[in-house]
C-alpha cells in the first residue's frame, strides 16, 4: 500500500522507496511481525536463510554464489545470536519460534544496516529468547545502530526505549523521552554442537530420493521393454529415442524456470509452432539469410516471454490466464501467417538440419551414433544447472518460489525475477521450436507443437518440480523427460494402441502431483518430529 503522506529520511537523505530493495540499499532492515510468512523460508536451512541478503555482496565475480562465505557467515551469526541448531544446515522449520526469530535478525545483521525496524520482535517466543533479543537490541544501539521497534507490550516498550512515540489514528499523540529502565535478567543459550555432516546427508538424501526413484522406474521400463521386444535396443530406435528425448528435454527445462517461481506456462506448444512457422516463412517465403532469420526468431521468443512477465507482474494477471491466451493467440497467428498451409524446407537447409537430426559416430560402439541434439541439450542443461544452483539469481528464483512475500521483504526484486523466468522459458521454447521444425523439415502450424506444453510440464513434475514452486532440478527434468519418451516409445514398439498415449501422459502428471503432495506432507511430519521445544 503506498503511503498517503510523509517521507522517510536516512542520515538526512530522502528515501524514495517504492520497493523493499531500495530501502535495504539505503540501510533499512525490517524484522516483520509474521516471521513465518514474511521473515524466513521454513523449508530451507539456517545458512540458506541468513546468507540470502548477502548473496550479491559476497558473490564470486558478482554472479556465482559463494558457499564458503555463506557457511562462515552462518557459523559466526549462529555463535553471536546463540541460535540453538544442530548445524547451519538445519532446516529453519524445525527450530523453535525464538530461534527462528534469531535467524531473521541474523539475515539482516549480516548487512550491518543503519536502521533496524522491529515489528513485535518478541511475539510468540519464550522468556529466554526474549531476554537475548533485548540484550541484542542494547548492544546494537550501543554500537550506533538506530533501532525502531513497535510492540503491543507496554512493559517491553518502557523497558527498552530511549524515546517512545504514541500514535493514534495515524497521528502522533504523545512522546515520552528516556523512561527509567527496570533491570532485566539475561540468559545465554549456546549453539548446539552436533556434527554438521548429519544434516548435510539428510538434505542430500532427500534430494536424491526423488531422482533415485524415477531413475529406477526409467531403468525398469527400459529393461521390461527390451525383454519383451529386443528391437527397443537396436541402433535406429535408440538413436531416435535419444534424439526426441533431447528435443523435448529442452522445452522441459524451459518450463522448469517458471514452475520454480510458482508460475506456469501453457503457451509453450504454441510458441514452438509459431517459431517454427516464422522461421520457415522467413527462409522459404522471404529468402532471408539463415543467421538473420535465426536471430529474429530467437528475439521473437524472448519478446513473448517479456510480454508474459510484464502482464503477470505489472497488470497483475494470473499466469494461467496470460499463457492460456498466448496458447490461442500464437497458434492463430502462425496459421494466419501461412494461410493454414504447410511449409517445407526442402534440401536447401540440410546444413542447419544437422543440428536437429545429425549423428556423430562413436568409436567402439559399432553402429550406435550420438544424436547432435544431445550435444545442444548438454550445453543448455549445463548452463541451466549452473544458473539455478550456483548463481545469485538462481538462489533468488528458489526463494521467490518458496515464499514470494518473504523474498520481497528480503530485498529481492521479485517482479524482475518473474519476468526473467518467463523470458528464459520462452527463449528455450523458441530454441526447441527451431530444432523441431528443422528435424521434421516441414511445418504445419495447425499441429506443430500441439500439446507440447503438457509433455514439458509432465517432465518437470516427474523430475521433482513442485507445482507450488521453490523446488526443481535440471537432472530431475532430464530423467523425467526420458521416462515419458521411453513410455511412449514402449507403447509404440510393444504394439499397444497409440490412442493410449495421452492416457499415459495424464496418469504421469497425476502420479507426479500425488507424489509431490505425499512428499510435502511426509517432510512436514519429519520436521515436526525433529523440532525442539526449547527456545
């Protein structure tokens, strides 16, 4: 809600804060009243939370997450604030209310703000944790930090404040200066000492369980299919299968960026169709040079994502509505562009087609060859993995998906991240559209890319992406795509009715959603069991 009147000045400088990150940059830090919704990310570790605000400051080359700096920061703040946790890798959701509040404080103290805003800082915590927060407030003010706090407990206000302002109906109605402070008893709660490797293993095992399960299922389907029909393993089928897995995995990775933020993109299939149609139209009908046509189609893809992001963040439309409209619009534009006809590339672009269906000989593997799209996928997947797991922006994307409001209050530009995720999604969908069109060497806009968004979403969900946002991995999406394509290939090679293809796809998405819900509930139960009642 925008302010109706007044202004904020920090060290004499007017603060034109329209977004929390501007306030953070000016030296303000807020510990909100509702810490579980706005202050911390309960399903992430202590280290993940306290280092969130300093990711950009400590990043290597300004891009890559500095895990060593985050670990050192978490250990230092854990000692200073006496956070009772098994290790910095302990999930914040398993901590008591007092220790969760200390994590929120630590997140901001890492930035050494000029002004610390505390909104009901001791609500819902025990007496010992309250005393420690009082002691911290005194230490910070003694070191020169301005502390402005709001509290509904009069005794707390009188005990801790040098100056008390009384507000009524939005107006200043009274002021008390330097009230006499009663003596307080302070308790010290040391950080628990337990081997950190235990918590690391817990997190690692949790992440591997999803991929391990789907990997075993993929192996099982491959083994059963090859036993029933040995043609499953012949070079021709294996190469085509890997080729299609590579192409579909690219659009699976595309939608992963959006799903991690808690969004969805239903227009991927239509973007694939539109990009393929525009590429064919520019090359065949208009005679444009190949590099220019490729640049234009790539720019078109990115522009579509930009429009999606702006409509979602600035106009405040739901992602479902925006991308559903895009699904219809882009399909219609593609059909109109070529009057619902068919475009063929002929033999003039065989050099470019190699990237979509070329083969690379493999020494010592006989007739088996490596499909060229697999190389493209490896590059894209590698860049995506680095982006999501090793860069500041990737960490912020996961934070956005976990808890958008908490991310905003942590100074993260959530709107920009949403726009970025949709730009990346459409750009990768465009790359996929180019490769799909070159692979089949013809484009029929009425059917090109139909239902591809479902394949992409199914692969992401199977690969561990939560439709609620905040979870997902590149390797999981690759395995999920492989499982779907192997299942569809098995239907064909085993002589099962192809009409059941969408039945299989629907069941895959449904089972993935059920598994996601089961894992979420199971994780919540484990967190409650590990939670300690002390503060």
